[in-house]
């Protein structure tokens, strides 16, 4: 990605709060992100669910050595409705600062399509390697948080699907393929989980000569472990690893708990 707030956006892409969909309650979750085993970021999300409406608000800050070299901090939010088999966001916003650089991503939705996108700083002039957004690319898409919350009839139906994600500039297909099931526990959850391999396929809104994206598409091993959220029929990540050119990023849910 072109933005310097890499740690912040990595959390947004692969981690959404796994407690978001418990009916009639609000929750707080704490998460960590490490690179090659070294802590580099931390996040807290406060989530609520009321009927078919959801809302997630979070803060993310760099931590450990990353805070010394690149002080990144920001807020992220999404809201919308639970549709038939997928999340239907109405608004997504990410405001963050990396060093002295302020950035913003704001996406608005209506029905099954994106109605507006705002990115600050404005994108640079496009070159010959740029793949523009197609006419139908922004229909049926989810923002980076909603894209990682899965509605399924059972644990064995979580994988075996392709999720369309849009981050304000780039459209990506995230293909989930089942790998294994096992019991896991973190404070607040203990039970069976399913691990999916996540294929990363850029569709449009990107440069074909971007090495980081080429690596994610062709060589990266992205693994995401989903856990059931109560009896809601919703499954969300509690652990993820992303292989990059220079090492592995790991995201873990450290704790989540009801706040009412």
C-alpha cells in the first residue's frame, strides 16, 4: 500500500473485532500486531449490535520499536446492517497520523454499492501501470473491517467463499479456502475454530508494478482463524498471519469482554 500508516491499515484489513455480533450488548476488545515476533502495534475496539444494525469504533497505535521509528496512531469506524450472508456497510472511516503526516479514508455506501470515496492526501497521478476501477467493481463490496466478518450456517461453511473488499482506492477479492479446525481459547472465548487460507487477488485501483501487491498475490501465505460469535451465526477472526517480502505479520486477539 502506498500510505505510510502500514501498521494501522494492516490491522484494518485482517482483523475485525470478533465480538461484534452478540445481540443486544456492547463489547471492548484488545488486540496486538507483531512483526517477526516483535510487537509493533496495539488496538482497542468497542462494538455494539442492535437488531440488524452494527457499529464498530476503534483506536490503533504503534507500539514497541515501531513507535520509536514510525509513530502511527488513529481511529477507525464502520457501521451498517447484517445482510443475507454478508455485512452491508453504510459508512467506513479511518483517520490516522503517521509521524507528522495526516491521512483519511472515508467510504459511503447505499444498498449494494459504493456512493462516494474520499482519500487524503489525494492519490498521485496515475501511470501506465494503473488498473482503473471498472463499472461494476464497486457493487457488493465491503470495507476492510466488514470484509472479515463472515455469516455462515456452520463452522464448516465459513471458508469456501470469495469476499469483495474495497479500501477507498483498491478493489480486492479475498478467496477463503479451508485448511483445518481446532479448539482455541483467548480470554472471553474457548471453543472450535476454523482456519482459512486467504488468497489476495487485486482487481482494480492498483499499479501492476507494485512489488508488495505482487508478492501478496503470488507468494504470500495469509492464514486467518475464525471463531463463532455466540449463537449469532457470525464468525470473525481471532488470529491471523500475513507473509510479506521481509517477514511475517501476526495479529492476535488478546482479550474481549462485554461492557454492558
